[in-house]
C-alpha cells in the first residue's frame, strides 16, 4: 500500500505503530525491507521516501557496479537471480586503463591495460538504479510493506525497547509513525547520524585521512561501444569488454565507466578527483568535464560526443565518516546488525 497526502486526510486517524520503520527507499532501505520480510513472516514494515514510487527516467542515482559479494546477497538472500538476469546488464569483471603518455589518448592502444580474460565465476551486474529501486519497492509493497510517499522531518529517539517516533511530511500534511526499530536508509541525509551528532564532514583536518575528493558524473545514451573491443587483444574472451566496469586513471583522478541500459546503450561515466590536484571549479559543469576529457582521455571525449547526454551531477564533498562506528543499539540488536551489514558489505565503491 502507498500512503499519500490524500490518504492521510481520509484514512489515518491514529498514530500507526510498526515493527520496523525504514527511512529511505533507496538501495539500502529496499534491500533491508525485503530481507526482513523474507526472514520474519508477518513483520510489520513501513518504508518512507519522498521520491515517487514510479521513479521516472530522470530519477537517476550512481552506485551501479555491484561487487560480487553484493550480487551474491541479492541472489542468495533476496532471491533476485532471475530478476537481475532479466532486467540489468551483466558485469564481466573489471578493466583498468592507464595512458602510456597522458598527452596522447586517442585510441585504446594509447593505454596500458589490466583486464580479465574469462567470465568471472560469480555473477555480477551493473544496476539501473532507478529501475532497481522502483521494482524492489513494488515487490516490497506486494509482500505487505506500507510505503509512505513523504519526507522524514524529525525523529524522537528513545531509550532501548521503547517506541521511537518518526515525523513525516506528506505534501502539506504531517503524520507520525512509531516503532521499536528504526532503519536509516536515507543515504547522505544521515538522519540518525545528524540527530546523534555522529558525523565528520571536516576537510580542514586529518580526520578523513587526507581525503579531499569530489565527483562529477554523467549518463550518455546511444553511444557506440566499438572502442571497447578494438586493440588490446579482444580475442581472448567471448563476452564484449563493454560489459566490464572500466576504470581509467590519470594524475589526481580516477574515472569509471559502465553500461546501465542495454536497450539504449547507456553509459554511466564519472570522475573522482582529488581537489588538491584538480580543483572543483575545473570540473563542476558538463562543459568543463568534456574539456577535461578532451585534455586527458580524448577517446572518451569522442565517445561522449557521439551519444546523447542524459544527465549530469557534481558532488563537491564525497568523503565523510562517523565518529563512532557502532552507536547505542536502537531497538533490537539484530536489526541494527543487519543495517550495518547492508551498509558495509553492499555499498562499497567498485
Ligand atoms: C560518485 C559516486 C559513485 C558511486 N559508485 C558506486 C558503485 O559503482 N558501486 C557501488 O556499490 N556504490 C557506488 N557508490 C555508492 C552508492 O551510490 C551509495 O552507497 C548508495 O547509493 C547508497 O544507497 P542508499 O540506499 O544508502 O542511499 P540512496 O541511494 O541515496 O537512497 C537514499 C534514499 O533516501 C531518501 N531520503 C532522503 N532524505 C529522506 C528523508 N528525509 N526522509 C525519507 N527518505 C529520504 C532519498 O530520496 C533516497 O531514495 C557511488 C557513490 C557516489 C557518490
């Protein structure tokens, strides 16, 4: 069931109480909900997210290359094997490219490479995130979860085993839900982290180990993938290298590239840069990224020019950290443990 503003006015009169309230219906929130419902029959789960459950084509997120252990989790624990094969691009391992001479990057043979020769023994995938989240949310609702299409605006956290309260804004209406167990799946909004003053976002100190990075990324469709299978001995394997997660390197930056939509030949391309070497102002618009690519990876600039731009994003602050890894356990410890496992095993960058 989906609860919208209109439903609040007509149907919700009392404070709703759930076993678990999940704040955020992204990758983590949706996977967590499915895992709980598959393992604890009858559990009462609420999921909250301001994004439309339809997730149209513009609702695009990064985080599409699954590490193999995540793919195993989705296949074995969440039962999504057929779903992934039928709906998302395969991932045939990783490929790494370094320019032999950074001023000469016109062809794939201008790079040194490391790549896999065969298909990995464990299946993995490149996710189309909007599609994945839309589909798993729908499956969760079919399994009994209630979806609140609104935004969490505040939390009242209480002592262990008491009910916590989550305040939600649905359009112009406000409601509150209660549960012993809260899951923060709101990504970089860090709802519980902010409420408990547990975050480090400090770039002037060594607290983040010197990490001072930003990221720009874009999606391009209708590209011509021929560069991936030219040059560097493509005959050694059956599958096209187009379906590997590509990593390209240069001074002060690392660039990833992966296919997320086979029908429209859509690529997700992003650059992570160290701001001491490449300042944000040099890379924070699509035109600047194109110029950067022309100067540093001209074959990729050409690839992008040959396709149709879908979207562009720039994130000036990438790194963050928690002051404490484990906070006071809120509610039953197993739920927090599952949350930690979800965050730390599923959501690495690869
Ligand atoms: C540039 C970049 C590249 C990356 N590449 C990869 C990669 O290749 N592979 C990989 O595994 N990971 C990658 N990641 C990491 C990955 O994107 C994140 O770890 C992942 O998106 C986190 O998922 P999540 O569900 O925790 O958060 P999100 O996907 O951000 O979902 C959070 C959800 O919470 C909702 N929300 C926000 N505020 C509220 C609120 N107040 N109330 C209710 N809901 C709210 C949002 O609408 C959203 O749907 C990358 C990250 C970045 C920035």
